[in-house]
């Protein structure tokens, strides 16, 4: 519709998205176009993340779940207010439609935090040495860590994927500047490929790692729980893989790879036993078939000869 009004005639699109399918058309109707051209003052554009954030807003206010096209008006009102710095005024958003399913809700919940600027995503390069993870988390200024992914790549530096809960753009900017003062940092918050794909792909196989063991850990989820967990990992073995994502449940889950020589496995076993009394549940996944296929040493034989 905006393209049509800007051009003064109905425009036919090559394709339309299906996320807000209730308002997605290849070509606007003739009568609809005539009315909008004469009566509408302005059209506000929003993206998918802003629609997701508006669905969340509606749920938190009314415990009702709108479909994306139904939440479009709320997203537009929020965008108009933000763009025009409006205060002390009342806005009415006409909402309709609740054609929602759980598959779509999964995407909505993932994107809502970014859409309402409650999550920032960074790629951070840190020295590949013991203690670097703890230093990085301390430099995050006690922010709520929503995601923390790493896979060993070389012996000089490590690239870490970090998601952080923020209160708004200024908070995200402060954290970014703090990280930049210590590390080479890239802000990926608004990068579509990162949000849709890369956050699920950090990892991979490497030939540099030897004697790797893989464990899943569970601990009570709360603010600061991840840093507490890292402090509990008091050992001299090298962490080769780390994957954490806060899913909003009462249990935090971390997948950790550690390089432990065969001669030191019994000592590592004693360390694991020491965690039992601290409320940390653990599971040995070293022989997991998925791990061997997608994350294990690439020199291992995985293809039939």
C-alpha cells in the first residue's frame, strides 16, 4: 500500500511475505486504494521483530495472543511514538485476528526480545587462555546473559557469541562500548543472518582438539547463575566448547567440552563428583552419536570407506 500511495497508482509486487499473512497482498484492491489514498495521513513501516514485540506486549497486558497481522497496528503505534518522540498523548490501535499456532509462537518468542530492544547480540574475540570466559562475563557489567556460545578454533584467540538482556538501546550501547574497550567486538543485534541462523550454528568439527570429553550440566537458573557456574569450573583443563541459552525456565543448561588426557580422566571424574553436592547435575555425552557426527574431532572416521 505504501508503494502504491507513493507512486499514485496500484503497484503489483513480485512476492509477499507470509508472516503477517492477514495483511499481505500482491496488489491492493482498487476501492481500498482509493479510500486510503484520500483518507490516510501517513503509513508507518515496521519489521518482523517489532511485530513480535507487540504480540508480547498484548499478551502481557491482556493475556491475549494476537496473530502477526492483528498486532501490526500496535507495532505501528509504537514505531510512530518512538520516531516522533511523542509524550502525554493517547493512541488507539485497532487489533484483530488470533490465528496463531505453536510453531509460529516459537519464532515470536525468539524475536520479541530483539524487537522490543531487550536483547543485544555481540561477537567478541577474547584471548584463548584460562580465565578469559570469567573476565568477559565480568566486563559485561553484571548484565543478564541470555546466550553464550563458543567453539575452539585456534590457540591464539577465541570468538564468543554473546546474547545479553538489556533495558533499551542506551543500555545496549553502554555494554557494547564497555566490551570494545577490552576486546574486538562486533554488534550483531540487527543482523538477520545472525538472528535466524548463526546463533544456531556456532560450533563445528576441528582437528586441533585432542582428548575432548563432552558434558551437559544443569543448575538452578537465576541472575548471575552462569558466572557462578564458571567459578565452579576450577580446573586447569582447557574448555573447548561452550553452549548456553537462557530459555526462561527454572533450570539452566550448559553443554561443555573439555580437553582431558586419558591419564587425567580419573582426576576429572573426582572433579565431577565434587559438583554433586553443589546442585549441579551432569551427564556424560562424550559417546553421543550426534556429537561424534557434528562436533567431534574431524580426523575421526565418520564416512564408510
